[in-house]
C-alpha cells in the first residue's frame, strides 16, 4: 500500500478544479470515460517505499528507477527534485506486442575447443526464442486516461524552464496533441517535429508510413533553447556553395545591398557603384583586403561566405538526416523500440545545458540516459520492465556512468514483466477458466458446488490506474459490471494489488448492497504472484589463485539451473514440434531442431557479477567485477567488449562475498559465498 499520496500541485486550493485548463472551464478532449481520471488526479501521486538495489559510483543525481511513471514522479516530487528536460517515447497504442529475442549462449565447457578450431560462428545456427517484454495493447479511452494522468504527473516535477518532447506516431498522436495543449497550454506548444525513421517501402493498402511525430512543449514562456545546427548535405553544398576562390575554398556569395532592409543602410560609392550598402565604407575596405568580396559581371560587390567557416544550418521541424538503428550499428542493444543516439543528442543539446537534469519516464533501451551522460547532463531513466532496467544499467555501466538503481516497492512481484505476468495470471489462479458468456471486464470465472459460476475480476498490470482498489473503482464494479451479469450469479471475486483501505471498501460494499444482491469477495493478488517466483540455483567453486597471469580470487560456476528458463524452452520446443508435425501431415517436410541445454546449464547465463564490498544479501549490490556474455558467446568484461569466449569463471582482486547471476530471460538471483 502507498505510504501516502503526493499532491500534484504544492499550493492547491481547496475546491480547485485541477483537471481544468487555467483558461478554460472544461476539459478540451472529450471521450468515453474521460471523467474517470479526475478522482485519481485529485487524490494525488501514490508514493511507495523506494529500495536502493545497486550503487555505481558516487553521483546520486543519476537514477535508474524500476517502476511506473506515477510512482517515480511521486518520489521525485516528495524529494523536491525537478527535471529540466523530459523526453518520453511511451507506448503508441498500436496494438502490438513487443518481444525480446532470447539467445541461448554457447556452452563454456566447449568454448576452448571452439576457439582452438577457429570455428566460424553462424548466427543462423544460434538457438533463440522470443519472450514478450511489454504489450502496447490498449483501447483508446483507457490509453488516453493513462496518458493524461502520466503527463500531469510529469508536468508537476518539471522546472519552470523545462521542456518536454513526446514521441508518438499516427495511431494516437493527434489525440495526445490536444491533451498536451490542455495540460501545458496552447501558447507553450513549440513544434511538431517530423522524424523520417524509415526508408522507402511498399504498402499494398495505401501510402507507406515512414515517420514518427515528436510534440515539443515548454512548461512556460521562460524556456531554455539553443538552436541546433545540422551539417550541410552534399546536395546543399553543390547547389549553394558552388563557387571556389583561388585558394580552393568553396563559398556562397551574398547580397551586400541594403535594398529592402528596414533602415536606410549606408550610402556611398564603391568602385564606381553608387548605392545603399549593408556595411559602412571601412568594413567594405576590410572585406576587400581579406579577399571576401566577389564581383558580378557588372561590377557589383557581393560577400563571400566560406563553407569551411560555417557549422551548418539551423535544424528545422523536418528531420530526415537521422536514421533508425540498423542491425549492424555499434549502438544496437537488441531492444525492440530502440531509438538512435543522434535523435536524442539533437533534442538534449537543444533543450538543456551541461549539469541539467534530463528524464525519460518510459526509458526503454536507455538511449536518453546514455546520451545525457555523454553530454555532461544528469539523467533519470524510469521503466516498469526489468529488461529495460537491465539494458540501461549495462549500457550506462559500459559508459562509466555513475548512478543508483532504485526499485519502487509497490507490493507486487512482477515476476519478470507486466505482460508476462498477465499472460500467466489465468494459469496461476486455481480453477480460473475463460467464459464466453461474460463481458470482457471479467477475466473468466471459477466454479464451485456452493456458489456456481463466480466471475473473476483481475487488475491490468499494464494499466497502473487499475492497481489500486478504491471507492471509485469499486463503485464502477458495482454500478457498471454487476448489473450486466445474469440473474443466477450469486458471487463475484475481485482481485486487487493495492487497496486504499480494506475495511473502508468492505463497508462501502455493504452500503451499496441495495444496488445488487451479488456477494463480492476481495482477494489479494500479491499472494498469488509471490508464490510463483522461484529463484534460480547454482553451484560454484571459489579459490585464491596466484600465477603469472592473475593474482586474486576466482569463482568457477559448476552448474546453473533456472526452472523458469527450462520451462520456457520446453514450451518453445513443444510448439515447434507441433508445427513440424502439422507440416508433415500436409506432406511438407519441416525439420524439428529442439533447443537443448547441457546438464551444467551454463548456456542459460547472460551476466554474472561479484561483490566483495557487501556481505548482507539484502544490501545494495556493488559490482566489483562483472562479465556479460553476448549472444555470440563473447565476453564483455567490466563493460569492455573482448573476443574471448566465457570459460565459466569470473575473477576479482579481493575475496568475493556475494555472487549475482542473471539468466538469459533476465531473472537475477543473489548467492552468498
């Protein structure tokens, strides 16, 4: 349960209509259920305990937060932290599920033999499977309510000179643009930036979609902005800088006449040419001595603007010179929605200065934090997905950034990620099965001999607004969902993650008993989720070594067992075998090559770290040495890429106290040595 609720505005007056635009009396964007967010905003931001999971370096201004945007903003607001620039790349409401490609690593027991034989690694032969990371599946109304609440929260932690860039596409961007007008004010709209993210391709049903939209707003008229310059294209140079002087310098000739300018200019005769000029006579003499005058056929002087003295042209609102991250790019981190560093570099340079705080509350691949760090800014990376946190953490660690990794303790073990948990929930609740006769509001039903069919409500982990069971949510269930049930329903089961006050909710249900005769049973979903998490198991051998190559401590992992990874592989193998059988039944031969894991199971390890600083298992992690194994089996040692295969060992200078292992699906387990 939340510790408290933090007001969006510190000096909110009693009775103030916080959802109204300051110059309007009603909300601008109207859609079904858009009033449901009102009570949540008026209640405030839910503030939960924040656990320090890891500290890298000594800069407490840089944060990597695992949790929802609202919870992160509550923490920042409670701490009095203000951000100077926000870039967010939230879900696009596109209806797509995004998955991580999970690669089974090479067995380190045979890595030496592979290296000796100089065997080429065939990427196509790598065993891999996909695992959902998050779902971008929303209905329009719920998405807009969710976005409204998040944008209001983000605005509340922005400094007065701050700006925000909201990255969307055609699916929902036009609705969010109206919402941004309402929240930040139409006068604070700065630009709609069009980013051409893709090259030409065909679309059989219409014109191919090649661009995203980035809406740029400031919080007030007092904003920081430094116009970025874009290098000239070769086409531009060939067209405009098409003259070359005696020294081989390209130049563009510009008009020196003052005709058409406001003001009278300077009237004098220059080498027989009478007129009004932009500069005084003495300046014209200096330009002549510096070889900066070009004369037309009729003797009119023009100014030589040399190409080698120009940094570029001011960036416009159409960005066609920044390309999406391709499969061969050095910056690629294998994250589904990764954006290019050049895109964030332009935004961060334009709307922040060194030392300012840049935040991304849907941090994804960590590109915002990584670029901010490289440009001398402080950063906040926030995301609900563990894959995002791990990707950003490893990326920043490799860049030698200093930061803290925090986790919102909202009472929920998200297992791996929200979409995975949602996929598993129905199988985790005993007796829960689908019911076609029920509205989509219900997740299914449980049947027993006493009560018959009992519809079951489950909160949507992808939608933070449903996590808290409070009076408005309970009222919605009673007044909207229960009346649509058939007359033979005697009881419904309502699962919750967080509850405002259980006794208060139960009393509210009794008071509303005149609305329905159906009994409502409340159940805590956390008990279901917490029982599911099974930590991985490992066996190791620790030794002190002194030889010509190394003097220190070595940990050799003898075996590693991840029940969840193995079950996932079994599931993938089963589906592949079924597909192969179906193809053979049709007379088509399809080979079935199951993913196999050795008895040691070391192929299922992605990352391993040693801590010789902290002995307490619950203490923040201190990575004193770490190894990451990339998908080809090569070692990334303490953030540096190598061409070595992993040999199942990790070394450090001092006696290690704790060992942390991350499996290929992203689960991390800490072992005390």
